[in-house]
C-alpha cells in the first residue's frame, strides 16, 4: 500500500441534515463513475494496480465520521465502513501505509488490513464499537484499534 496524490473527488450531491455528501472519484484525471460517501478527501492509498482505499469526511464540526471505502477502478465499490460516534469529533492524521495505521478518534491507533479476496466476517463480533458497516458475512477490510501507549509516570510511590 502506498499513498497517492493522483486521486481527487468531485462533489456529486451535497450533504443534507440527514444524508452524507456524495462525491465521484477521479483517478489520474480520469472520471471513474464511482460515487463514494463524503465531501473531503483525507487520503487515498493505492492497494494494487486496480484498487484504492479512499478516506473521506464531511467536515462537520463536533460530529465527524470517517468513511473508508475500498474501490476497484474496474469493479466499483467493493466495501465501505464508517468510523465514529454521534457527538464526537475526530481528526484523521498520522497515516502510516507501511503499517496500515492512522489516528482518528480518541487516544487510539486504528489499523486496517485489506485482503485480496473476501474473507468470512462474524457480524456484531468482529469490529470495534465505533465501526459501522453494512451487514454481511464477507469482508475485504479488517479494522482494529488499540490505545496509544502512554509513558510511565516516574516517582509515584
């Protein structure tokens, strides 16, 4: 996986009070016809020659969600998930493609892995509670979280 700057978004429909914005994915200046949820492109990561991970937000203060969409230029959207909670804010930062990790909500490191083919997923048990995705038994993306390690407090007796 490697970050790319050849992916952009063109807003297709704006956000409303009850619906996320929708945007078309543009790869290397070419329209793809792929419409993803979100308005702001936080990052794009090339998984292989055909597939990209698209990280989008809607720029909503105090209630930000991160949408992660796996697309195939040839096959469209393969999978999408949303990370966040109502009345919480997050900032997408510290993307590391070598580890597949990033920071978004709270004091946690999020790690995402992408499989070449769909894998079995156990609904209700396989994702952290901040993750929302369509129900189903197959997944390409596995997402995990762990707390950011804190430094020990010296001098406490």
